[in-house]
């Protein structure tokens, strides 16, 4: 196994572990706490689930474009407007969790079978410039870990 293949396998295992940790935390949320927030204006666990589902859909399209297109453009999404614009308060958090789990599995399947050289394919982020598929996956992995911790903090403060 080449050094790059080993690094890709390690990153993929980390992504999967961070996603699984997020899923475990999400599934531990008591129904009575799903829509509770520690303070007015702060996110509830449900809002975090919706955010993660929406973000994972964005990450998935970034992976697919990076693999299939030459230097695709990455347009950031404005996560600050999503709670209102895509109605976090009216959405089913369990549906968001199910979508997140499904998309995550598809992503893991795709990233497992792509050729090693695809990990260095470049996309152009309109704010950050060139980014590789590896960098996008690293960002997504850290995103899952950070939001698992966020849910733990929310639950601890309720």
C-alpha cells in the first residue's frame, strides 16, 4: 500500500468513526430534549441534526463534483440562513438523522472505491481557492466531530 493510499485509508476511517460517533450521540437524545435549547436563540439538538444533514448533502455534492469534474467550483452555503429558510423548527429531526446516515454510507462507499489519485483532485473554493478532495474530507470529518461535541454540550447544559 502506498503512503497516499495509507493516508487515504486512515482519513476514511477517521471520517467513518467521527460520523458513527455523531450518530451515537444523536441517537442518545431523549425525545423530550430534542427541541430544547440551553438559552433562547441557541440551537437545540434538533437544529444540530438538521444542520448536519444539510451540510452532509453539501459535502456529498462537493465530493462527487471533485471526483467527476475538472476543477469544479465550490460555492459555500450560508448556514446562518438555513434554520429559517429551510424551516428547522418544522422539520423532523429523525428524518434528518436518517438522511445523514444514508448519505454518509453512500459517501463512505464512494470514497472507499475511488482510485487513490482521485484524493488529490482539486476543486476551486470561491473564498479559499484550490482545495483537494482530501482537504474536503478532512473538513467534513472535523465537522462531524465538532457537532457531536456540540450536542453533548447542549445536553449537559439542559
